[in-house]
C-alpha cells in the first residue's frame, strides 16, 4: 500500500521560497518524516513512500489492564506518557523512548479501577490532571506536584454504586477548564466541575436511565449548541444524547442497538462541519455510524462488520489520498483494520493481527525516537503494546529549533540522520537557503541551490558563514556544523534550512537564529559566546555505575562586571529510562584557562544494553545585579551513549580524597589515583591532565596505570599563588574509553601571624635574686597588631595568668625585657610565655628557672633568711640535738658496761692463786678510771690530737671560722659538720661532765 504524505507549509513566505527551490533545483526535493522531538518541525515536501506497520510490546501487568490514556502529564518530560488502571487497584505511569519502557505505580485504590480520563481541570496548574473511577464509586483526581516532587491525590466526588466509565470535556464554556461526567450502576449521569469562586468541587445529577450505564463520551457534535455534548449508553442498549448547561439539561434517544454497546466515538467523517458523526460499536459485531439528517434525526450506516466484537477505534487523517478522516478499529478477532470511505462505501484493510484480541486503542506521541503518532493498545492478557507506521526513509534531526546568538559569535550545532524501517543509505548535507525575516530584499538573493553531496558555504547578507565537519552521513551518525555570526551582522531573526538528500529523497529541518547585540557589559571582553563541546562524543557507560562527561563551555561569562553574572545549568533529553544526570554534579566555572564542566551521568541496572543518542542541553542565564535577566543562551549537542552490562570489561577512575580541599599558599598536597576494574578489566590506561592555571605545579608518580597499581599526584603551591578556586581534570584513556575526574581545591591566603621566642631557655638563680629574660617578637606575612603576653606556670596547666601580663605592639622585630624576681624557694620551675592576638591566633614558648639556696656570708646581716628558712633550720637543729643526745646516752651506757666488766674481770683475776705481783700505784689506777667513760674524745682526737684537751680541740676549730658570724651559728655549723648531728648542745653536756669529774678528783 502506498500513502501520499503531504504536510502543510507553515506560512506563505516559506511556501514561496520552496516553490522557487522546486523550480531552480535540478534534483527532486521531497520530505516525509520530521526530526525527533524536541527538535523544530521539519517542513515536508510531497513524496510517495512505502508504509510499514511496526508492532512492539511495551509493558505486561500481572492483572488485567482495564483502561488507558495517552497525554502529556509531565511537561518536564519530552513526549506523552501512558497511564493505565487495572484490576489490581493500581494507577500506573508508563514512559519510554523507543529503546526501553518503564512502569511506575503512582496510586493504589482499595477497589478495582475501571476507567481513566485526562483533562485540564485546574487551568493554573501546568499540564493535565487525571481522573479515575471504579468499584469504590469515587472519582479520584491525580496530578504531579513538581514543587513537592510527589503525586497529589484528591477524592472529588462519590456516587452510591459502582462507576463504569468517565469522560472529560469543555461542556460549559463559561466554566474555566474541563468538566467531568461519570456513569455506572447508579443508573445516573453525574456532572462534576470545579467552582473557582468557592475553590471547591460541585456536582449535579443531570439524567437518570432505566438501567445501568456503562459507556460515556464527550465531544462537540452540533455546532449550534454552546459547548460539548454527552453521549451515554448502557444496559438499555440505547444511545442518549445530553446537552445543555447546569440546571438545564436536554436528553434525546438517538439509536437503539440489539445488544450492549462497548464504545462510543465522535468524529468528523463526511466533511460536514456543522455536525459530527457518532460511531457505535459493541457486541452486535457491527460498527455503526450515525449521521444527523435534515429533519434532526440520526441515520445509521453500517461501516464494518467483524466476526468478533468491535471493541474500540480511533479517527484521524491517516491517509492523505482520502478527503476527511480514516478509522482504525480493533476487535475480538485480533485484527487492526483501517477503514476509509470510498465513494458511497467503506474500504477496509488489515494493518496487523495479534493472537490476543485488543479491546482498547488510543493514539499519541509517546515514542521519542519515532516520528509521527503511535497507537497504544490493551490486550486481553494484561499486555500493553504499540503499533505505528514507518516508512523506508530517514529524518534529519537537530536538538534545538531556536537559538539566541551574538553578532561576532562562533558556535557549533549538531545534525543527525535518523533511520526509519531499516533505512541505511548515505545522506548528503547542505544548507539550501538562509532567509532574513527582517530584510526587504528579495528572498531570491539568499537562496543557493546545489546538487547533493557538494560542500556548501553560504553567506547570509555576507554576515553568516556555515561549515560542515562532514557532509555525508549514514543513519544514526551526526556531524557538527560550525556557524559564524560576523560582527557586522544586524539584529534580527534568521532561519537556517539544512537539507539532507539522497538520489530520490530529501528532507530539511529549520533552525531559527535570534541575533542580538552583546550587552554593553560584555563589550569590554573578548567574548566568543557559549559554545558547548562534549568530550568525548561517543561514551561508554556500564549499567548501575556512573561516569563523568566532559562539557566544554567556551566563553568568559564569569568575568562579567558591573553586577552582571551568569549561571549555567545542564539537562538531559531523549535518554532511556534509568539514564539521568545526577543533580549533585560538580562543575568548574567559566574562565580563560579552563571552562570545562564534569557532568555525572548514571545508568540504573534496568537500562538495557544498546546504543543511545542523548541530547545534552545547557542554558546560560545572564542577569544584572542578581535580579534583572538580560538574556538566556541555549545550546545543545548530541551524545552517542553506548550502555553495556556489567559483563563487559570496563574501568572507573577513583580519586582519594574526592571532595574539595582547602589549602594555604605554599602548601603541598597529595592525591591517590587508582582504577576500579569491572568484569576483569586488566588493560593499561594513560593518565593525562588539564589544569585551570599554568601557575599550578603537579607531579605524577606515573602516567600509566592499571587496576593493580595506584599513583600519586602531588601539588606544590607557591607563597604568591593567587587566592582562588582551581581545578585539575584527570583523563584516563584506554582504547578510546575515557573516564574523567575533577580535582577541585581552594587556595587561601596565608594568615598574617607572628613568631615569639624567649632567651635563655634555662637560667639558674639564688633564692630571692631576679631572673632576667628576653622575649622576642617577629611579625610574619605583614602582621600588625597588639599582642597580649602572659606568663603561665606549667604545673597550673596554663589555666591562670600569673603576676606578669603585658600588651605588646608587634609591627616589627621587637624584644621585651622580662624580670622574674619573686622566686625565694629553692627548686626547678617550668614556665611558659603565651602570646595571644584577639583570641584568633596564639603561640607560646617554654623556659625553666632553677633556684638554689642562698650562699652564706661573713657578717651577720648577710645571712638572714626568710621565715620559712628559719623554721626549717630550727627544725633541723632540734632533730639533730635529739638524735645526738640519744647517741650520747647509748655510747655512755655501753662504755659503763664495758668498764664494769673489765674491772670485775681484773678483780677476779687478782683473787685467783698465782705468783705474787706488786700492786700498781694509786695514781695510775685513778687515771684509767677517769679516761674510761670519755668516749666522745675519739672524734675530737682526729682534729686536736689525743693529748689535747677537748676544750682546746673545739677552740681550734672555732678559730678557723669567720669571726663575723654569730657564736650560735658557728656552733650549729660545727656541730653539724663534726657530729652529724650533735652540735652545741652535745658539746656543752660533755663539757659540764668533764668539769664535774675534775672537781670530784
């Protein structure tokens, strides 16, 4: 079957240009399929092509799917979404892009859900809202609340019995937004609308049937009515037409069938714009078209009879060879049939057949990588499938349809060839014409028509230059087109028309350039605009892992002055479900040396293996004083992403530490770089780097890395390195597989400080004498300020200021003399000087003082001690005296005992028989008795001799001492030296006993 596709030319001006092209160009130019969403509309030229219908499974549910709709529920997501309700109480959202499909359960009811509809009930809310009904007899509304990032659920109406169907339409134009109609086992038709005056939902019973109602639809049937009409049918097999407004409803039975009616549709089929046709289908296996005649009655016409039930249909202009719309119907035989009027009869053609009968069919644009509309079907086995028409053809795709550019700017954009139905021929690219919408000159002056395959460089009024990197492409490949806007280019809109052509097929796509003069704030800069360059253009990504993509934004937006600033954001489009840009990606800023961003992209585990084409968009918003928006610059490029499963060898680059670090001027720092091997990756990778400033000095321990090694990266900074944020981008490359990591660090200025030192570090003084110290201050890095100097005793743990405290102005090398003169007790003392500046910076220096006892002197006035020393000496004197007395008593007692024993022995010996001896003289015996007990003379004998009297011995020692000292001190010192202890008291005691002995004799 051949279908002639004709798309309308957008405006008369473009039609004139295309007519000229058709006359001038020697090769046939035609077009059939537009570029991929979200590109601009590609105008299509007349061409006859072969049509191929494609069938694919989208999603399978464990329970029966009862109803579905296709609508743009999420405006932020390209294309339409599919929403289903099922017997297992779930509302599910199904999204995809032709490569993969993902289901998300967004709401669960307590009962089976039977029907779903979509409408705009809240005009202030972006996007459409969803209403669902079921066996809970409740109408539930859902919409995605982007502010709270969740689905909003609200019950807006309750009936008293099961609800079978729901329809949405603008029934009353006086009420903003759409209204809702429900039918069910309550036999009644309920009309529900949102009252903005009361900010609440209102409901009204507008009609009650004699049996249950199972089907309802809303549409504009009669032009003379104000708003849409309502069609209902149910167990009575009647079709009833309801029209009117709140409180004034009119009901009319227009058709009676022999059995239950499955579906009702409203379509414009016969070309009569005054009245639409009604299509009825059901268990009668008939597809009936009802047309209103001149008398106001409705005439039935059999359109199609099937062997099974006719379950659903859609109407649309599927064939340009017919006037009006065509029908695509499904039924119990599993056939998808196209019905088209041919004169007075209807022709039918089977497009596709499936094994399980489909019972619901809707149309929408939910496949981003298919141009044109797709059909979504529900099958009896709980499966959601798609059917769409393809042509052996290609489409030309560009990721942006409009761009704001500066005069004097150079940028790049991408053109891509998309294959349909296995198209694989070589496509030649050119730019056919450049239309100046602001010029009054003839459009013919701007048209250059060339044969396919020739490289084209076309000037727009001598102000625009266009160069192709490659002018011949195969499908799924893309090329970069460099566009240069000369500084002489005037402000205005320019439409570029890029053409892709084979020998018999041509397509073109339009890109509108809005040329503006650079703002005055930018005129002082060498501004080259914003040119987005992706590195690499082909990237490998392992499912369940992340990778960094390098995006180079050329331009110096961060250097704008006079309160002008620029913010940059990135977005991802046309990506398969599960592939997304992480929201917390790290990025560099735009500057002269390095204007590259790292965009982190992640693929979930459910992303199938394959090749994808993603669109990376960036938006630079330039504003003044942080508030007033000057302009927005949009750029976009195509990224070819190859997703692999974990079984494919790959590697990831690992950096430790990964977070941003803060360093001080002159600091050195090290990072560790290693590889993470995936699926046995064992190849060597080359490590290269790109730094944001040539003043940075990095040292790599090696430039070749494998998964079994780590390398270090050392940064050496200088004292005069400017304070700023710096970056180093690491690149690991192995056989054209690239991985990137960003090293980010801040350099802070050295904090002005000071040095402090104390000399000497150790000093020895006598008790009570002063210790002289010098504390030196030296400012560092321009320090200037008053410093509090305090003295701490180490034993106190630096918790209290001592008696010394002083404020010192440190502005140059300065020395402070410190005298410590209150140390009177001998011992070792450890001290610390602490200098503090505004409690923000402090330093300390330690020293020690050794205190000795005072040295004795010749005159009595020199040796005076303080009270503590006097008490200590008195105590020592007392102890020595007591010990001396005890020792003397022991010595005397021992001497007496020895003397008595010796005398008794001699007496006994004299009494013993033996030879007579002459008795000794009396004087000699007397001398032995006198000398016997005088034991203490032995120590004195060493000094004075045995024959010298004790008094003379002590006198001789005393004579040797300093006569200036007091007699008591001399005796104390002698006593302690000679007797250890003893002293004066022992001497007096012995002297008294000697005198007494002499008197007795």
